[in-house]
C-alpha cells in the first residue's frame, strides 16, 4: 500500500497522479524488501547456528550420536 502511494506522488503541493508512474519507485521498494528480508533471514540463521555451536561445545562434540554410533 505504501509503495503505491509513493508511486502516485508527484511532489509537494501536487495532487497524486496515477498515470505518471515512475519505475524507479517500484524498483526501489522491491529491492528494499528483498535486501531487508535477506538481512533478517541471515541474522535469524546466524543466531540459530551460534546457539547450536554453544550447545555443542557445552555438551561435547558427539552429543547427537547414539551409544552405538559413538562406539
């Protein structure tokens, strides 16, 4: 919704115009959403991997193996 409002805007003190759609606004919003979602996903995966490595160091390297696998 915000992307369409920005694409319709023409400047200060001017009414919105839907026929003059600037392509750069759409490209900006799509690229912004793409890069922000990658950044958030990268942080989420980084936190999960960091927590897994801390638990692995605390419990030992082979804590996920069964008794028969450890032999």
